């Protein structure tokens, strides 16, 4: 009897959820029914499975909302930081399937990234001449046109070494890495301006600009913060160093930034902490940073007039540090492009609302979010109403620029938005997502509606960022929100003391206080801080490279492309050049005979035209492994230091005779 009740509950739930028998059975034909469905049209096998697995109606709802039949594609794509892996993860929503790992700052063997190709690009990320083999990626940013993701480019920062990478979304490959010449680390990047004119990279831990040395005792005078504006050229798809500039900021730890949009376009906002300018030294009896940097009731939101800053830079009024243009703090003050506003209490994150009217700042140690109004900020600046900080920077009074404060819970961090006038804020200490109403200022809202908390949902556990569908654009989609949880604890099978991160998908496609948790996704590499979610149909990547002989680094046909019939090995003194083609299931040539001490330049063109016809190419002992996608050409070089017989072979299982796709590199010992 109890059993039947259970099935009835499930049945009515499925019917309410609009799940028809036909769809179910087409998607997954079932065996003979074991339980009557009472004529409601539901396959009773589904009920039996649910009962056997102990699934609740909510579980079934979640499964129905996230399951993707084979061949059906996801509606949204997440571009997530790969954390310490230095890579970017591409994840489908709602299925939460990982679709790609993009090699960015870190070598990635399968793609051959850093194992024969990509060296030039990875070299852009060298620090003080040192090769760097990891990165602490935090914030990916999709390129925008008029404040909307346009699906063309992706940028991501490396917090540990203040680097920014450019990824081309035609082939999901990294094309450029730049190292910030004035800062060793960053945090407030990458964020783009509404037409991707600039990529914003805010600093983090203050230090003398340009990598100079100064004793910690000279912190107030010698240490500085910064924000860097990287100029992006869409035609070339590259950041232009010479058209980029930075602004010197006080040694407050600038944290996260966001670009103004619509009402606030042309402005940049960065929160900060440690405006106390604590310098640590617990071992010397000083307060540790965690205490020293949390003494004051407020820190400062930095408000930067990017339009003025750009004018000054173009007028040549910037100083030069390490060959990089830097607008000095004094110039920024004199020219009226830098303002501060108090923000309570150990703030983290500043997020601009979709209409650009408001900036939302969370206080890690304050249960509120504080909302600032760009209208009030501009009016206060125009009225010249401010005091100054120790460096002479105008400080606008909180009461003059504040629109509202909303009490949400413990440890608010980051805020995203939907299409219904709601904001969503992660609550780290509460392990919850708070949904709150953005007051009456939004178009289709009742003008009397207050700024107020609407509901909270538990997530598991210790949520950092969260991301909503199109959540950083001028027109968010709602529908889905992902909680990016730092701790997983009991959510997955024990895999030892280092646990995966936990991405949890929430269904936010409803009114009021209910948000439903519909998927748990373990992430087993690095700590991904942030991600953005784009409508999948905004992306239009290539299926294969446009022409045979394609150099993906330059996105053009390589002058070294090898045509069938033109394969050869050419010697010029100690320099040997190999011209090779690859096609199922052979490389031509299959013998490459050289001598120890030769310098080898090896050209390979994959002359396949078929979708997904990728070949690998590995030379053991020389750390060479390539991925040659259809039409792709790669040139790599190495010194033949060791004599011997080396079997080069295809590392992709490309055909029935894949194992035969090999050749011999014969390196004769030097005389
Ligand atoms: S974050 Cu980088 S410390 Cu809240 Cu964007 Cu995690
Ligand atoms: Cu080509 Cu295996």
C-alpha cells in the first residue's frame, strides 16, 4: 500500500512537471511494465526504478531537468577557471558534462600545448625570464558587444603572476599570454568593458611597482596598488601592449573589479581590503594580516573614470615604468579620475547591476550587501563633496552614494543577476545562496518594491563565486545558476584527504523563495574561482580549420604547409628540415634518418578534411607530442642530442590501422 502511494506521488509529480509518456519512451525505451500506471500514460518502469533507487519527486524533477539524451546538446556553456591547473574548463548546462579542457597557462599534453606547439605563446607568460609551469586562474571573461556576451573571445587572469590570456573561441585555443610589467600578482581580472575595448586587471597584494625592492617598513610610501587596462584589438585578436596602460593606486589591496555598463559605462569599480595598510609580521609580535587587515569598519570602493584616464593616457600624460605607461596616483587625483567610497566590512567583490545603475558590494564580515548608485556617485562628484584619504584621494561619504543595504546572512561574497529583477549572492559562511529583490528601480517591477531578501537555499559547502546564465550581461537569462563550492565534504565518495570542488546547479526559473538544487558536479582539478555561462547558440566555433595547412597560432595558412607528394627531408649543414603529411593511416615519410647534433625543424600537415579526423604525433625522448586536427599544420623544432632509434607514432586512435601509423626516426651517433 505504501509502495503504491509512493508511485502515485511520483506519477502526479511527473504529470505536473509536464513529462509525457511519449517523450520518456522515445528517449529511453523500457522493458515490459511491472507496475500499472493507472491509465495516466506514465511508463511504470520509471516508477519502479525511482522506487528501487529511493528517488524522491524532487530527485526525479532534477534528473528530468538535467538529463541529455545522446546527441542532444546543452543549452548553455560554462567557461570556468581551472584554478591551479592554469587551464579553462568548458562545461555544458544543464547536463554539467565537461566538454573541453583548454590548455592556457599550463602545458596540456593531449592538445600538444607546450609539447611541440604553443611555446611562443607560453613564453609570453615567462616571469623574470623563468618558465612558469602553473597558474592560479581566477576570473574568465567572455568578450562583449554592447554589454552582451558575443561568443568570440575569452580572457582569463592568473592571480599568482599577474598574467592575462586570450583564447580564440573559433577553435577554443589560447593565442596570447601577457605578463603585467608593473605588478607581480593580480586579482581583479579579467573583466571586460561593454565592447571589449579594454580588459581590466586589478591588482591585489601591494608592492613597489615594476618589481623593485623596498623594505616593508617603507610600505606607505613605496608600496602601491594598481589597475591595468589592457587594450584588446578584435581585428588581430591580440592585446596591444603599447596601447595599454595602468593607473597607480594607493597600497590598499584592490580586490575585484567590474566595468560599468549602460548608466555607468565609462567607469570602473574595484573593491579593496586592507586599507588599514597592515604589514603583517606575526613572528615579530605584530598582528597577523588577518587581524591587521580587518580592524577598520570600512574599506574603500575605488571609482575610476576610465574615459578621463584614457584621454590622459592618449595625451601622453602617463609615466613609464618597465616600458609600460602608468598614470601616477597624483595625476589621477589632480585630473579627477579617482575616487573612493567606504564599503563595510572586509569587502569582497563588486558587481554592477544589468542596467548599470547600481554597484553591489559584499562585506565578508558584514551580513549585508551594500548597494551604490552611479547617479548619486556622479552627483556627489559634481558637487565636489568629499574628504580625502592620507594620499589626498577624494573619499565620498557612504550616505551620499549609498542606495540601499540588504541583510542577507553570513559571509556574503559575490552577486549575479537574472531576468526578473532578482540578485543572487553567495554566502560563504552560511553555505547558502540568497535571492533578493533589486528594489523598484527595474523596468517591469512595482516601483514601490523594496530592496529585500526573498529566499535562501543551502549549497554544499562553503560557496565562493556563483554564476547565472548570461549573468554578467545587460540582459541576464535567469534559468540556471551554478554555486561554485569550495568544500565537498560528504557529497561524493571519499577519495582521500584532497577532495574535489563541487559545482551545484540550481534551477532558478521560478518566482519567490524557492531555488531547486538539480545537479552536483565534482571538479577534480584545481580550485576554479569563477566562471561565466553563455547561451550555447552564441558560439559558432569551426568544425575543422578553414583551409588545409592551417597554422592555428596565427589563424592563417602556414607558408610551411606540406602538400601530398611534396614530402621530403632536406639537409643544410647541421640543419635538417622534415616536410611530412599525415592521413589515415600513415605518415609520409616513414623513415627520417639524421645525425646526432643535428638541429631539426619538422613540418607536419594533417591533410584530412573529415570532421574529427585528428592525428597525434609523438617522438619519445624528445618531449614532443602534438595534436593535429583536420587541416592543421604544425612546425616544431628540436636538437637531436641523443642517438638511437625512435619510433614516432600517432597518439590518437584514428582508424583500424592506427597502430601502423608510425615511422622511425634514426639518429646516427656523431663520429
Ligand atoms: S575570488 Cu579570487 S579569491 Cu571570490 Cu573571485 Cu576566490
Ligand atoms: Cu592517426 Cu592514429
